[in-house]
């Protein structure tokens, strides 16, 4: 018969697997709403900079360069700042001496603090009044860092989770999986209904975040940052895996 210690270890592993599965199913869609809000609010109030889909800034910068538009340093700095923020989050995770789902809480807290800093900075300095100025650039970099934290959280704490950032990839997975499921021929992709469902949830979550944020910007202006901050705080309060 297995020893009590072995039974306890097996039970702990089972509980950890179940907890991770629940996190992978519930947290990414919630985070995708936040990402949609941050991307849209940043784009409309901080000089048309993508704060969530940071690589989109390369496209915008290239288009402006071709058409003789002005050079925006913020667009050029967004990606290196994103990389530095990822490195900082990695250091935080390493020094926390945590692994896997136990990283969720501290990294959600970091995301909340950064988004709260964007809100406070925007409420005081009103960067939307000069969206291409230094103040707006600082707000962009803080928002980019918050999104870097979110994406690092998913990779470090839930490696199998569908990304909240790569909406093009999620759309591709959704369309191809749907075509395979509707076709009477042999599927071209491995059958994974759960992953399809999660991709759809992320797409709708991101779109919902964008729509709500668009209305909030039209009504609240700089104070629209209240919404992603509130959701980020709710995520920290609700998604607290056992240590």
C-alpha cells in the first residue's frame, strides 16, 4: 500500500493541477479585457501609441516615415522599454522564490500598481492635452510596462495558457479550428475544443475591453484609466491561488 506521505504528495499534485487548469481557463479572458482597455485608452489619449500590442508601433512608425510624418521617439522606445520591463518582471519572479501558479498574485499586484500609476499620472498631469509630449511618453512607458508584466505572468505562471496579446494568432486558431470542426474531411489540426473555446473567449474579451474603453474615453477622458485599474485590482483580489 502507498505510504500516507505518498498519498499526500499525490493529492497535492492533483490539487495543483486542478487549480492551474482553473486559472488557465478563467484568468486569461479577464486579462484580455484589461489588455483591450489599456491598448485603446493608450492609443486615443497618449499619441496613437499601442501600449498592449507594442509591435504595432513599428507599423505606425514605418508608415509615418514613408509618408514623411514626424518621428515619435515614444514609438521607437516602446519595444525596448517593453523588453526591459520583461526583464524586471523576471527578476521579481526569481527573487520571490516562487514558481508556477504561486507567481500569479505577486505579478497581478505589480500590474495593478503600474496601471494605478498611469491613472494617477494621467489625472494629475493630463498627458492627453499634449499626446506627443514628454508627459504622455512617460505615461506610455508605464502602461507598456504594465502590459509586459501581464504577458510575463502568463508565460511564467501558466505556460500553456493562450496569449492575451496575440489577437491575430487567436483569430487564426479560431477560424481554422472552426473550419476543421465543420468539415466532413479529416481535420488538418489536432482536435482541441478547449483551446478553441479559450481563443474565442480571449477574442471577445479583448473586443469587449476595446468597446467599453472607447465609450469611457469619450465620456471620462484621462479618467478612463479607472476601468483597467479597477479590473486589475479585482483580478488581484479574486485570482489568489494557494501558496
